């Protein structure tokens, strides 16, 4: 995650819990056993998602606005499910 994406989430406290839940859900099983113990998505999965979203080689982080939009979508979807 870039500093811009991190800042975009930090200034939106209503997305903090959603971002944490998304990070843990996207993290590979046993993420806490690897150093550093951060719930980060598998790099291959993240690259695949970047290719399907942006095209090209899939290298590079998502745009901060896209991350905020995704987290907003996750938050709304979770509230609809109950």
C-alpha cells in the first residue's frame, strides 16, 4: 500500500474497521507465522487483481481513490447483509 492510499484511509475513520476486516480476509492462511506478521494479501493474488482491474502487467499499487471506493463498497455490502 502506498502512503497516499494509507492516508486516504486514515482520514476516513468510518472505513478503519472495514479496512482491517478486508486486510485479514485477503491475507493468506497463517499470515501471523511469517515475518513481518502483517495481514497482507499474497503478492501473486494482488498482482492478479491489479491486472484484472487496470490491465497491463499488474505492477504498481491501486490508486488511493480506488481503494477508498472498494472499502466503501465492502462497508455498504456488509451492512446490507446484516
